[in-house]
């Protein structure tokens, strides 16, 4: 009888120990929390720049792999400013960081281009095409396309931008055949595959690749960045405003602390981002007075903003106009 109690006690101990240790095991989710709100004048330097009194602030989300206890805590208590986000299937954290770094580099170049043009300078941009950055395991393109392939056509139609490829693939029904033409080692190759559904967007067709538009730029002045460990494309709009403000004599901040978020395209349009709640909170903690937010994110931002003035924008011209008039 005594041996039986000892045996049961050991089993209970092992179960409790396993439960305790499991709380520190990583999950497939990421924890999103308010990150930094950095003054851009300290990390962006434009050659022969004008110096200004006010400040533009980059806002960021702090992201880390969620451990089980964090996953349970966020789901049970729904704390303000903490959210869970799932990594795409088959994507490691290292690969995720690599993609975010690539997006950041692209947003810097686009921001410089837009800012220089708005300030009256000429920028030369050469588009080298759409490059395959990654082929996902289990995707339609696995075993066909390779990292580094240059996509030149989809179903015989020439493509110039990564969005061209995305739009053409998404126009197909799930399971429909599509032909991707690539240039590989100076040879043009055609690959036919059936589109599949996305895990996080089951109604959208895709082929299981990550792509980017490869461009070359020639700028009239040097612009340097010290963005450290921040990644992603969502700071593009604020990069643009900071660079523009250093290029023109008038200080469009008028001495205010102005934060914001939003991707930037070459035509100056501002795009939707993730983590707007965390970014608004980060801006309020740094006493920013105004927060520029993409139109698509405005309603979500409005629910969390308590003391900061939100300004919804669709393009960079609207942001500049607002600052000049207010």
C-alpha cells in the first residue's frame, strides 16, 4: 500500500512538473506589445539638411515569440496593448526577421524617392523586376520556382511590380492552373501550377512564394538611417515626412511632436499596417500630440487613443497639407 502511494505521488509530481515546464515552452504565436516611439531626427540624416524644432516619431511594435503562459494570459485576460499574432505556416522567426528587414530597406528607398520628389528634386528609379525571395514548403511553387528567380510574366502577361504578380494570382480561382515565367541564369522557363488557398486568408489564391520588386535608385543627396533592430515597411510614411522636412526650409512640424504609421508607395499613397493599437499607445507614452494613421486603421486606432489627436490619411500630400494648415 505504501509503495502504491509513493508510485502515485511520483506520477502526480511528474505531471505537475511537466505542466509547469510547459508554461515556458514557445508557441507558434507571437506577442505584440507597444514598442518604441523614436524621434526620427536622431536616426535619419539628410545631406545639407535644414534643422527643425518639432519632431517626427517613428512608432513600432515589440514582437517576441509567445511562451505558453503568455498565450494563456492574453487569451484569458485580454490585457490592453497585448495581442497574439500567428507566424505564417512554415515560416521561422529568423526568416520572418529577414523578410521584415527587406521590407524596411524597400520602405526607406521609397520614402527617400517620394520625399525628394515632393521637395522638387529629381530621382532616377530603374525597375529590375520581381524577385522570388522564398519558396514555401508545401506550396504550389515548391520544386519549381527557386529563390532568386526573376518573375517576368504570369499567364503570358508581363509583370513589373510584385503587386502585379499578387493581383494576377489572386484573380484566379483556388485550384486553377497558372503559368509563371521566370528568368533563371539567363534562361526563360515556364512553370505551370495550381493555385492553393492561404492559411490566414482561405478565400485568397496564392502559389506559396514570397516576392519583392527589385529596384535601383539614384538620389541627389545622401540620406543615412540608424534604425537598429526595427523592421517592416510600416514606418514608410514617417520616414517620408522626416526626410521632406529636412529638405525644405519651412518647418512643417511647427514645433509639435508628431507620430504616425503607414506604408508608403512610389505614388505617395499610404497603406494599411498591423499593430496600430500598440503604436498609438507607444506614441501617447512619448507625449506625441498628433498621430497620422492610414484610413483603413482609423477606427481601430480611435478605440484606443485617449489623449492624442488622430488624423486619417490616404496619401502623403494629405499629411503635408494638414501640417501646413494646422
